C-alpha cells in the first residue's frame, strides 16, 4: 500500500538544506510514500539556523 503526501519543500529545504530534501526523496519510495510537491508554493519566511 502506498501512502501519498502533499510535500512543501520551502526555501530552506530547496536551497540551504538540499541534502535533507534529497534524502527524503530517496527514502520515500522505500517507505511506500509518494510525495506530491505542492505546485506554486512560496517561501514561508523561515530561516535555517547556522553555526557561526
């Protein structure tokens, strides 16, 4: 059985945390998940915490 999910990658996951997005997209099929990236999504304004 495959579960389907709406997927909002946001700016952080699409840019600063690309590795996390790639990992999720790689593992999802193994878990039986189908991700549907939300069309026309826009940035939510969140920022990724950075160590200085």
